[in-house]
C-alpha cells in the first residue's frame, strides 16, 4: 500500500511540475505575442504617418502645379496681347509709310509743275 501511495505522490508531483512548466511556457508565449503585436502596431502607425505625410506633400505639389499652370496661362495671354499690339503698330507704321510716300509723290509732282 505504501509503495502505491509513494508512486501516486510522485505521479502527482510530476503532473504538477508539468502543469507549472506548461503555464510558464504559455506565459512566455503570451508575452512574445504581445511584443510582436506591439511592434506591428508601431509599424502600422509609422506607415500611416508616412502615408499622411505623402498625402500632404502631394496636395502641396498639386497646389504648386496649379499656380504654375495659372502663371503660364497668364504669360500666354500677355504674349498674345503683345503680339496683337505689335501687329497694330506694324499696321500703323505701314499706313504712315504709305501716307509719307504719297506726300513725297505729291511734293514731287508740285515741284515738277513749278
């Protein structure tokens, strides 16, 4: 009987030790998982921050492009205006030359008569 009792006692201690070991392993696993999850969370947060920063830069670039486009359109309009003015001036010069030529002819003919 005593032998059986001793054997049962040893078996119980062995089971208790195994349970304790299993619990320690389980706790260690939980800690490991927690730390992995925390690292992942940090990475996600950083990725989101990075994305938001890129969004901001994109919006800024978009604004700048709009400004450049407006400026280019403005310059083109001014250039067009200058071209029109140049044509007008050229036409006026041509007209003045024609008038001047006519005057010269008129003077010549007056002088010839005299």
